C-alpha cells in the first residue's frame, strides 16, 4: 500500500511539472482592475475550447506577479511590459531587489492606460503637491508609472502624501473623501473607475505635451494614448495620457506544449474571448509580438512563427 501511495505521489509530481491534467495558476491584479476580469474571461474560453484548467488569483499586480512566478507560486501572470523589462534587466526598483529571469513572455494583449483620477478642483499633476494620492498597490506596475509621471513634472513621492492602495481600496477611500487622487494603470474602462462614476464626481488628468515628450524620451515603453470623452459617464473631455501593454508571461519552465496550446487557444478564439470581455476585441496576433523586450517562451515562439509573425531562431 505504501509503495502504491509513493508511486502515486511520483506520478502527481511528474504531472504537475508538465501541467497536464492540472490546474494552472494565473496571477492578475485587484478585483476591480482589468487583469482580473480579463483573466477570468480568457481562461474560461481556454477551458471550454482547449480543456485547460486555471485558477485565477487576485494579487498586487505586475511586480508582485513576477515575484510570484519566481517563487513558483503561480505558472502564469499578466504584467505590464515596462515592469517585465525592469525585472529581467534588474533596473529601476529591481536594481535593489535583484533581476528576475525565471519568466518568459507569451504575448501582449491590450493597451493599459495610465489614468489619474482626481477631484474636480485639481487641474494638473502639479496640483497634486501636498495632496493625499494613492500611487497603486504595493508591488503594482501602477506605482512605477506614477513615479515616472511625477519625475516628468519635476516632483517625487516626497511632494505628495503617498498611499499604496489597490484599485478597489483607492476608489473606496476616494468616495469617502479620504483621498484627493489615485493612479490606475489598466485597460480602460476600468471597473474601479466605472463604479466610482455612478457615485462620485471626479476628473481624469491629462499629461502635458512637454511631460509626454519627457516620458517617451526617457522611458521607451510609453505610447501616447488619447482616451475619448465618455469612456466614463462623467468625463466629458478627451484625456491625453500614456499607455503600456498588458503582457501574458509564464514560468520559463512551463512545458512548450502547454504554452503553445495557450497561445494558439487565445488567438484562435478571439471572438469567444471578446464575447466574455470587451478587451478581447483588442487582441491581435500581429500586435501581440510587439513591445516585448525580454525572451519569449519557445511554445509561444512556435505559434507566432507558424503564422510568419516572427523569424524562427
Ligand atoms: N497594470 C496594473 C499594475 O500592474 C494592474 C492592472 C489591472 O489590474 O488591470 O499595477
């Protein structure tokens, strides 16, 4: 009997290495962000169409997600493409923590818009001086963007009363008058802000032309993003801001066949994913290979090279 149990344990371990028949863990972000809802949507489609099973986890987002892959707690994660580059190259806050190279990229998915939600009397990022501002959760990618935007305005976190809150907590505290502004880097419209629009008055700050140029010159991952009026019911003007890319990454040791199946499953089922979540409409295999500066997983490379989108190495 003991031998049988030992044998079963060995089989289970082998199965978990190849992930066949096992649940894959996907790290996302705050429950009112876009990673979480989109993560639930595309993994449900992968389950229905490809028989892959997932557990979707709410987390602190990008930086925390890369650390969760590194510690072996999750198999896959959605992260910002800028943060993934800092991690791999050991720059920015990863300079102190150390580079993390235990992940591989699969594909970019949709633009993530840097949205600065502020009370209507605040007209510019410069007006945030001395104000209570949430710059994103501990371990978020949002915090990187907030720091760089303040830098573009000649400011630092020392100029504000900084708080590290999830999107959910930021929106709740804003509603209760305990915050003057909060940063959200996420696919728009973002649930936390949409929900707030029904309860509170706010504006979304534009980034000035000079500061936009500074950001693009100094941090190559930013693209200009014009968010149209009406993205949120009470935002009546277009907002000029920047965007980065939501990127699906995985443990570098996840087996090639599983990663191939995930990649193919996503890009061959765009309609079903779009029916489950609006961001699906922004998926495109051509765009998915752009904006990735760190090594791509061989399972993903195989799929995109079959489509002729990348050269086989
Ligand atoms: N990009 C965000 C971050 O890493 C999370 C976005 C989301 O949860 O949709 O901070």
